[in-house]
């Protein structure tokens, strides 16, 4: 997978659309699990998942959707290509 960084990294302490991202790289570099919550622009929860300790994953979302979790989760707007 090739990843192109499109914006500065932030954390998920409060709800953010991660620079209007549609693909987000998420990193939990802590030794404990944390939950990631996806909400639409009006604040309705669309889903959530647990991000395991010391892990990296990618999430797709609509540009105006927000993600929130904990301060230990880092998020960056990215594009990717699987070749």
C-alpha cells in the first residue's frame, strides 16, 4: 500500500472531520485499547470500533463525518493506492 499524506496529523480528543478527510490513518501508540466513534455532520453516531494497543489502521468516512476517541489516537488525512 502506498500512502500519501494530505494534511497535518491531529488527535481525536474532540470530534473532528480530520481536514474533511474521506480516508484517515489512525494510530494508537499507547499500551491500552481506545474506541473510535464516527458521527455524521448532525452528530448522530454511525458506528464505532476498538483500536487495539500499539496499532495502525485506516478508516473511510464521508468528508463531513467526524471521528472522536481519545488523545492517544492520532489521525491524519491520507490518500492510498493498493498496487
